[in-house]
C-alpha cells in the first residue's frame, strides 16, 4: 500500500469526525508507517 498526502489528509478528516486531535491522528499515522517500515526491514 502506498501512502500519499491524500491518505494523510483523509485520515486527519476522519480524526476530526472521531474527536481526535491532529496530533493524535498524526501520531497514529506515524505509528502505522513505522510498523510497516520495521516489518520491511526485518523481512527484506
């Protein structure tokens, strides 16, 4: 899956609907992307 700016903006819009702060939404996105990165590094 490729993440681009549209995905991030959509995530922030959804976060607003779910009463999350932009920081909470950003932290969640970073957590997911870091998980993908770690998995790719381990599995090559």
